């Protein structure tokens, strides 16, 4: 099961991309309208966050019908037209599959609650709950109606975990996957897929909130092979990515090595916790560069040696904007944005661009808690107050870490609401839209640099196929790596700081060629100086 490693994926959060009806919510027709823009950027595939019917307790990751379109986003005819128009422009679609759990509003759960034993076995029911903790806080078990039993929900209480040990559950879920595949979809992103293999006997597990009892269990690999064989496996070039919660390199090699016939690639999140003080999200600290570099090198090298494949990203719908986390955005937004882009697009793996990243969008800089919609942020604010933080201190933490930072409307132009909607947006636009928007940025340094990185990946097998090797591991400012393929090699240097850094170059690179740089006139020699947030890639042919 091989994929085209030259492809680049663009993530759209449909609710915030483009509203064509004026109701303040983005829709599928808005995506159709903007496909020519994405063609211009050069991407190959769009990953869409869930647009299925849902009570929206967890932003659509609580699905009540797997094979329909939520009317807020449009109709099935809109979806089909979007796939057709995309195909004409050479753009494919990847859908989010949430198969670990479904909404308690789903027909299966409702039938189970009504006493249907066939459907009761679709869920994980026990007489006695374990001590596992939900990812959203509190116990991971809730009373199953008035039966005296409890059902497992690793996430919100309205998201009941599905029992993958039941072959009927697998059969139904594989039908869902095939339903969308038959509609012309060419990729799937599987939400928290490494949690589907719960142990048969569920026991207390006080370690790490119970995670070892349900994360990366060996049976998960069996389930993924079954799904691969029953659905997308035979389709040439089909792209699948697993979102892996608290995973390991060893497991991600197993999930993604082509000969194992499980998935094409894996997302991991370790590198996005390097600004968590004592491992806690709701804190503020400067990012730990040494840890970021170590993680990139370890995952880069070991996945390369084991023939696994990484999904590479800094931004998504659950993360604050990377520019605010890793860059002095006041002074070096353009340089920082292009450096971050080079550090993943020139690496080994499939790069993902999150909407707005290609124009250097930043966090919204909201004025008060009233501007936030995300339930996690609202709960966290209260928690911080309860812990003794002053209101302004708690607010500052929310401003830095809220998921709403990335969910603000896409900034199309300088008109009202950033050109996203003629109505009142479901979430307020960020303050930066009068100056940071597609109209302004399309000929600017960030967008054009992304275009160039995408072109290079398509043209050079060294970038799309080459091995990964850490370089300058001792540098306290530069994240550097080599890409190696046959007799060709590429050195990628990324200065993560706002000051110049001197480096000695090996002979072959001192006499190499500059492939790409985010500063003009980069001179090579035995000694070079990297400017603030400079990205420099040197090729030896």
C-alpha cells in the first residue's frame, strides 16, 4: 500500500472557512468557491473536519449519523459537487472518520438504551466502572440509563466508546468508510484511532489516568488490518492518517510501514507540548527548543530507519497558532512563518497546512472571555480561577492556549468579518484581518514561499523520498537535518531564534547550491551566518 509522497494536504475547518448564506457558519459551497485559490497554492488534498449531523458537544466529533451531511454545512448534493469540482482541479478530499466513539444521540446508542441487546453490545458496558479518567476530565464511565450498568466514554459523556471486539460493530463502521469512498473520497483521517483496542478484561489502572489499558494495544493493529482489507486497501494511492493519542515511535512504525497494510501515516502530538509547564496545557512558558529538536530528530530518524511515515504539522483545529508559540511574531512574522514551513516541508513525511497558515495568520487577540466559544476554554478559565489565579492572569493563559485561536474565520480580505460572512460569524474574526488576509498576502513572502516548497516536493525525489538524518545536534539555536537519496543530499538549516547564528559548513555543502532560503542573497562558504529565523536549504548533487 504505497502513497504518493509528493502530496501536500491542506486542512479546512468547514465552520470557519467561507460562509455563502450569511448565517455566520462556513459551508461546503464556500469551500467550492475557494477551490481555485487552493489550486493556486498547489495543494493536492483537502482534509475536512467533521461535517456530519451532530449535537456539536465536541465540535462535530460527536457524530449522530455517519452517512449524512449536517444541514448547517449544506446538502449531499453540495458534497458531491465539491468532490467533482475538486477532481477537475486536481484536488482530492480526505474525510475525518470518528470511529472510536459515537454520539449518545446516535440511533445505535438510543436502541441500546431502549433495551435492544444486539445494540447494547455495540458499546462497552460494565456493572462496575474502573478508575479510568476521561480525557475531558472526571470519570470515564457514566450510568447507562437506569440499568445499573455503566458505559465507557473516554471523551465527553455524550461520546460513547464503540466496542470494536464485536464483529457487527466493525462491519457497520467499515460500511461507513466504504460509503464515503464510493462517493469519490481519496483519503481518511482516523480520529484517536489508537484507542479502539480496549483490553477484553477492563481493570483499574491508576497509572497515567488509565491510558496504558486502552492506548496502542496490540489488537489495534489487527483491527486496522481488517479495516484496510475491507475498505481502502485495494485502492491505489489511497491516503490514510491515524491521529495517535499518547503514542510511541515503535507503534507508529507498525501502524505505517507499507508492508503491514494498516495506515499510510501517523500524527503524533509530542512536539506541541514543548510549551507546557510541567506537562500542563493551561500554563504559560517559552517553548523548550532542546526538547522540540530532540523530538523532531528522534521521530525523524527512527521512523526513517523503520520505514514508517510521519504526518508533519504545526497547526490544526485544536492548537493555538504556531507563529504565536514559536516566533517573535511582532518583529519577524514573515521570516518565522517561512522558517517553520521549511522545517517541515523539507523533512521526511507528508506536510499538512492548516487554513490560514499559508498567509501567516496569528491568534485573534480577543479582549474578554465573552469572545470565546470553546467549551474547553470556558471550563479551563473557571478551573484557573478556582486554582487561585487572578482573572487577568487566567485570561492571559486562555489567550495563549485556547483552541478558538485556530478556529477563527479564515481571513479573506479587509472587509467586515474578514470577508468570511455577511452575517455575524459564529466566532469573532481575529483583530489582524485588516492587514493579514488572502488579498494582501497572495503575492507576499509567506504564500509564495509555501508555493515554492510545494513545487520542490513535487520535483525532487530527494525531498519526497529521501532518508532523514539529524545534523548540528549540539546547536542551541538551529534545528538542522539532512535528506539523503542515492548520491544526492540536502542540508536544511532552521534558525529558531531572533538573533544571528554562525555555523561551520562541511566542504561539500560549502560548495553546494542554495535550493531555497527565506532571505535573499544567501552566500555559502566554510563559515556562514544564519539571520533571525532564517531557513536555508543547501543541495549537493
